[in-house]
């Protein structure tokens, strides 16, 4: 995210030199403008560090409101382009504005760094939902601990069920899987393959059967065999699909999950935010799993989904392998978002 934002802020500087610079540009600056440095020809004002957003003329001066607005507009567009949803953009914009309010930029203070620091603080605050420690939650809960995974088609629910099974087993828990996507024979088959590879029991019925009944069977099995955790896969559903939403409500009612996780694909950008909110309204979710972060250069979707739903990100999917699932660490996310170069 930061790498793209930085590029946008610098582009803005090149395209629109501040019209109301309160000091005349120094001869050095003018010379730099007319003969751009050979290494960075697109930069209007190469500085010693090659990093400033503003020309020397602005340093040591209170920022003109119009310049600040310009800058915040560029920032806003950059954030939107990084899949950061509008309510988050507005909040971050306020954070950065506050940082600049009435402030004099001293010579040698890099405005870009000021923006970066304000944004980083804002992002940390956005990500600071009370975290959910799954291993602890399972340990403290009655048996079996039921986890229901919901989301639209293709976001990675079934893959996440398999990854979660591996993660839970490594944490010392026994696991059974309910093949609750009874819509397609392929979905049941997909889980059976995972189950076989991993040596994990998959409870299923035939295609077209009632997924709530499959969940119920799996829970009965877990009770009889003292299995710690039941993972319930479900069919992908659009929040607009009334029947499937009703069905999901029924699965929820019958299985009374300790944890309902919304699985969202980070690559679907702002859609993931809308989906998460609507799933929360329709079914009720406790947390988020964001998948395909390995392929997501923008990074804003994760930020937005947790801000809008006020639910913690519990896990992130970072690949197609069984071990490509990590408990969410906000600092990891901050490092990723503010990497100087795009992560992917
Ligand atoms: N790169 C990447 N691909 C993933 C990740 N999670 C799932 N996928 C892929 O996304 C596709 C859809 O996954 P699936 O679990 O079938 O989605 P479902 O329809 O929600 O059950 C599959 O090709 C998965 O391998 C992830 O974290 N990273
Ligand atoms: Mg599936």
C-alpha cells in the first residue's frame, strides 16, 4: 500500500507544483526544477535524501490549507486505489490532517515521513480489534468446539477448512470435518481428498442433502469419539441469495458454532467489505479469515473489512499449501502495508 501511495504523492508533486509556495524557490531549487537529476528525471525537486514530498520552499512554513487539501486528495485517491474502503479513508485522512494542523515543517523534516507516521498510527488503530486467540478459545470451551465457515463462492472456504484442521491438530486438538457444501458433488469430493491426505475424518452425506444435518452428524460423531473440534464447511452463497442465507441460518441454529468465521478473498477488493458486513447482518460472524494475501499487492481490503465489521481478523491465508495459514498479527500487516516496495 505505502509503495503505491508514495508513488502517487511524488507524482502529484511532479504534476502540480504547489502554486502558493510562501517563499520564492531558492536558486538551487529552480536549477533542480529546470535540470532534473539524471537518476530520477520525473522528480521536480530532488533533495539530498531524494525523499521529500514538498519543495524546499514549503519547509519552515505552515502548510497552506490549499496545499494540504491537495495533498490529502492525492492520499485519498491512493488509499482508494489500494482497496481501502471509504470510511477507513476518511478516518485516515482525518488522522493525517490532524498531524499537519498548524504544524510548521522545519527544514530537514520530511513531510513524507510525517504522513507515513500518521498513517501508520491510524492503520494500527484500525487493526486494533480485540484479538481472538483460537487455541485458547478452544481450550476454554466445552467439547466439541464447532467452527462454521461462511462466505461467497471461491473465496477459499474449503481450502481454509483443510488448513485450519492442520493448524488445530498441530496445536494439539483432534478434528473432524463436516462436508456442509452439499450443493456440488465436487465440493464433497474436494474435502474427502484433503481428509484422506491428512488422515482426518470427513463426515458427509450425498449431494443435495441438508447441510445442517451433515453438521449435526459431525457433532454427534465428535461427541461419541471425544473429538475436540468440528469444522463445518458450507456452500458459497451470495448474500442476495435468500434460500442460501436461510439455509446458512439453519446450519447456524442446528450446529450452534462457538465461532463463525467469514472467509473473504483479499483480491476481491471492496467487495469483501460489503460481503463481510452483509454476512454479519444476515448470519452473525465472530471473525474474519482473509485469503490470498500472497497475491494481494494492495492490502487495503483486510484493513477495511475489519474496520467496517469491527470483527477481528483471526487468520490470513498466504498460499495454497496446508501450512499457508497464519494467525493474524497486526504488526505483520503493518510491516506489509508499509513496506517500501510492494510485497508481491
Ligand atoms: N494463492 C492462494 N490461493 C488460495 C488461498 N486460499 C484458497 N486459495 C485457492 O482459491 C481457490 C478456491 O478455493 P476453495 O477453498 O475451493 O474456495 P471455496 O469455494 O470458498 O470453498 C482454490 O484454487 C484455492 O487453492 C490462499 O490463501 N492463497
Ligand atoms: Mg468450497
